């Protein structure tokens, strides 16, 4: 193992970086079966990209309820915020992905987590039925 000083980073294996990129693409495209298989094979369910977006965040933001359910069923953290403080639920509310919102709520997502919260996002976009449902 090599020692690293402040500001130094260990070089990542290019094959690992390529594989991670493919897995993030699977989350964006909603391939629930392949995502589940990778997680079952040892890929961390809460793997994040350089912006802090988890696999769940990418699947939720792109409207893929089956992938969201597959990741939640494997232990994904429903309220894991990205580097901007956004949660998967707030992203799904923003995108108007109702089935994803339902899947996240069923998986334990908190409408008051993150910045802005899913509740704040619902208010911002006049989604009164969600504001009421989220207790706002």
C-alpha cells in the first residue's frame, strides 16, 4: 500500500472506472435486471458518481420505477443526497415521475430530507396533492 500526502490521489484502474461508468449508465437507462445482478455480485448499492449521484438517484431522476424498486430492495439508502443536497425523492417530484415517487415512498423515503426537500419541490411546482400527502 502506498502512502499519500495531502492532495494526492491514488490512480484508479481504468477498467474499474469503465465498469463504474457502465453501471451508472444502467441506472440512467433503468435496466433493473442488470443493476440488480451487479449489486448482487458485489457492486455497492449506494455507489456514487463524481457528483455524488447514487445509482438510486440516477434511476429515480430518469423515471425508472422498476430500477428504483430493485435498488431499494437491495438496501439502497432512499434519502442519500448528492453533492448538491438533492435526494432521489426530490428529483422524482421535480421530474413528475409519479410511479417513482410511489416506489420511493414505499421504500421509506422522507419527503423532508435534502435541500430542497421533496416537500419544498412540490410546493415550488404547485403539486398540491403531493404537498398535502407530504404533510405540508
